[in-house]
C-alpha cells in the first residue's frame, strides 16, 4: 500500500498520477468560506499543461495495471474506498463544511455517508451485472449465438458543481471506476477540497496511480474547458447549469464523445386538498429550503388546491419563520449561507424581481441580521411569495435559493398543466392521500423523478436524471453502467 501524500495545510493541490502537484503556471486562487468570508484554502489552478498531464496519467493507468486487474480485485478496491472515506469521516466533513457552509447535521447525514456509499453501491452493482445471450435462428438452419461483451469506455472527464460536492462527484467516480475506467475530475472552483482529499484515500487503499486525477480551476477558458476539449478524453459526465451543458456539448461534439448530463431544474410540488397536511408542510419545508435551496431537486413552485390554499400558506410561513441560520456546528442551526457572495447577488436579484413583478412577500425577501463575526458570510432569508403571474421571471427561471412561490389551483388537470409548463423537467412532488389520484397524476408529470408524499427519497438502484432541458441520460444502478461501459455484440455462426 502506498503511503498517503499529504496536502500542505491550507492548500488545495491538483492530484495527478497519484501525486499532489502545484500548478505548473504557479497560478492560485482563494477558496472562500461562505460562513464568514475567510479563506478556506488556496487552490492551485491547473492550466492546459496540467490538464494534459492528468489525461495522460489516466490513459497510462488504463493501459497499465488497472486495465489488467481482475474484476474481483478491482471491485474490492472500489469498495475499500467507501470504508476509507467512512474511517476519515470527520476530515471529509470538515472540508465539506468549510467549502459550503452547510450545517454539520446535513453534511453528516447526507453528503459524506452518501459520498462513501456511492463506491459500495456501484461495486455491488457491477458484481451482479451480467450481459445478454441469444440463440438466433439462421436461414441455413445451423443457427448462431449472440452475446454482449463490455469494456470500460476509457478516460472519463468528471465536471462537478458546488452544491453537493463529494456526493455528486462520487456518484460519477464510483460507477466509472467500478466499470474499469479512469477519471479526471474537475471539482467546482467554489468547493474543491473533498475531491483533493479523496486522492489520499485512493493512495491508501491501493488504487493504482493515474486512475483518479483531480484538476482544479474555473470553467470557460480555464481548467474545465481545457479538460472537455482534450482529445484523449473519451466521454464527459457533467452536473451543473443547463447553459454550461450546452457549452460542454459543443466541445464533446468534436471527436463524437459521449455525454451524461444532470442539469438545471425548476421543480414543482402539487398539494391536493386530500393530502395529509402535516406531511405536506413538513415535506415542503424540506423540499424548498434544504441546503439553503441549493439542491437541483429543490421545489421552487408550489401549487396548492384552493380549498386548503390559505391554510397552507399560513402554516408554511409559520414553519419557515422558525428556521434559524447559524454556524454549521451549532445545535439548532437549520440553514447555512448560500455558497458565495456572487450566488447571493443572483438570488437577491430574483428577490427584487419578484417584488417588481407584483409578488406579495409572505415572509423573508432580504438578508438576515447576523452577528458581527458572520456579517461577511453570504447569508440570505428564506422567502415565500404569492401573487406572481405564470410568466414572471421568478416563476420561469431556476433561482437555486431558499425560496418558493405558492399559487392556488382548482382542478387536477390544471395543476398538472401548470407544473409541466417549464423548459426544465427534473423532479416534482405530489401530496395526496388518494391512491388512485397518486397513480394517475404521477406518470403524467414530465420529469425524470416524481415523488409521491415524499421528496429526495432515493434508492440508488433507481434511475436518476432529468427530462427536457434538465439532462441527458440517467444515472443510478444499472443505468450508470450503460454510460460507463462500451457494449459490443459478438455473433458466432454455428
Ligand atoms: P455550473 O454549470 O456553473 O458549473 C459546474 C461545473 O462546470 C464547475 O466545475 C465549472 O467550473 C464547470 N464549467 C463551467 N463552464 C464550463 C465550460 N465551459 N467547460 C467546462 N466546464 C465548465 O454549475 P454550478 O453553479 O456549479 O451548479 C449549480 C447548477 O447545477 C444548477 O443549475 C443546478 O440545478 C445544477 N445541478 C443539477 C443537478 C442534477 O442532478 N440535475 C445536481 C446538482 C446541481
């Protein structure tokens, strides 16, 4: 087993060919802690030379020990990554919280355990994976047999967002490695630390050098663009904004590289009068405000049947006004800050637009009053609006903040139409105790994920992804394997 290579304190280095490296250009940038505006780490920005070194290391690993490794050994190592993340749980937790500012209660229940589980689940999925076989008739009567043969796709570029950094990155790296690929990861410039830390884990468990590489930097004209343009990258998996997906797709077209995209959303909840109100309120609080509204699956439009509309608005307001922003580790902290000042500017621009476009602000709408030592953090108030027109900008655009608009409806058909009226199609939640209605409405939703009487309840074997402009392809269980494996048909004439 290789000894882990430590990063210098406060520095986030690139990880290439199993070694931590500064950028060849010497360029660095500050990774800011959104709690108080302090510097969480100094990040080494990978230029085109560094990206090329990472892609070369990934190619060499593919053609070296990793490419020759028996499946059982490979999956043993992938599963060992999960165990090692769990063993170093607190280090990952500390890094994730410093980068994102999210409450410890959230990161310790979702981000880090799921980050580890993503290696175990895909080691198990791949262990049970099998191909297809057909006995085929032929005109001369002798017959043929057909079977599928699968091999890794090659070097995978993994381009990640900042909202669930470790979880979303490992959701791609886990299956990519289980399938025998090698990866070059480009974490978000906002949240680079856990991807870098994972390099130590890879070395400790004995994943061969060059299988897992990390290059840090920005998107356009920087590390991200250099990576997706690199001709020796065989496929690109990306989670982030739809416009970024469009830019990446143009580069992927050169050389006809495959893409898997998880993109933006503008998700709805439909609350029927026959719902269990307590469950619907509790679920809506989570679906709108979890992670300060920075989950791609968060609800931003709530449609409530008119009979219960006033009661629902009043009860949601009461619950939201109990939410406490605060330090990640403090008991009773319900909400962290937004990820950055820049993102807060964007979210606040929608808070202003909502008022200009005629919203009634039920609660929130601004910046909370925080203690002096937290004043430089990117804090924001959870916000509820009513009264906006269906074509107002906060109704159409993805805001990605802790806010929602509540609108009444009268019929089931109207609710379905309103919820489906979006260029996005990621997720929705339906709240009803009527079994027939649940099964009737669920399949009519033009989304990749429809939850009934719940939100973000995940079985990692099920398909995850978005319809319309929310994505291309599906991840999860066997669906991920479809992307990370190249399938051939072998036909033998008997
Ligand atoms: P983003 O698109 O701004 O950035 C994502 C990553 O792409 C970053 O690492 C960035 O540096 C890189 N990048 C930017 N431009 C690039 C380019 N031209 N070439 C290559 N790389 C480039 O997204 P974000 O702000 O980090 O994340 C928020 C967005 O992600 C929201 O739209 C959210 O809905 C979406 N998201 C979707 C899902 C999903 O599963 N559908 C999950 C999480 C987040």
